[in-house]
């Protein structure tokens, strides 16, 4: 009988410990904006342009090992062009910030809200969310590599965005005829290296 009671007590304690562990509150990871980088690449028939832009803030909530929610803000005024210099750089940057493209004066922030993160295999996940550019929200999906080390979370992803879904149609061959070598491709790429930390 003693052995039976002891076994029951051990099982009870183990179950209580499991319940308490399961009931641990979700952790919030805050984006380390200094350690996070976001590169962009846009292509046209005659070449391409690339640069950087800053993630200005954001957070991710993790329940156990599952991503529960998250949101990120991108500072459109922080856009930089890396492949050209001088007056050509300033001219193109001004054009990208104009109403032909991102209307930065009217919409200084681009936002992304996570809706789901599904593990595919190992550290590879499928991320879905809502991206808002120029006040227009569209659902997007992309693969990401997500990892955890101590109190730090990292994520790497290449995100393809169709600009025309956000009413950015300047020199899009799908909207303007006979552009020839002046056409700019609809898709642009964002390469994200994200670092977030919890207390």
C-alpha cells in the first residue's frame, strides 16, 4: 500500500509540474532594431536597384515554441539606395518616395501583422500575414528560417511583394502598353534578417 501511495504521489506531483509548465505565460520578444536588417531589390528590363530600409519596431509573442502573434513597422523614410551615387541616387530616391511609388509623405510607415506561422520541417516555417503599404492591406505568404538561442529569437526570410497589389503601377507592363525596355517588373524582393529578444 505504501508503494502504491508513493507512486500515486509521484504521479500527482509530475502532473502538477506539467500543468504548471503548460500554464507558463506566453513570452513577448521585442525586435532589436539595431541588429535587424532589411534589404530590398527591385528589377527592371535594363537592370536593377538595391538598398536598405529600417524595421522601426515590432514584437512577437511566443506560446511555448509556437508563434502566437506579431507585428512589425517599417520606416519608409529610412529607405537607402546602395547601387548608385550622387545626383542619380537623390533623384531615384525622391522618385521612389513620390506618389508614383510609395507616397512616403502620406504613408511614412509600412506594417506587417502575423496571422499564422506553421512549421514545415526543422527550423523552416511558412509565415502568413497582412502587409499594409500606402494604406492598402494584402495577405502575403513566405518561407522563413526561425531559431531560438537563450533569450534571442532570429528569423531569416526572402519576401516577394507584387507592388501592383498596392496600387504601385508605374511602368508596369501589365498596366501600361508598349513600355519596351522602360518596363519595371511588378515583383520586388525583401531580404529580412530579424533579431528579437525577451527579458
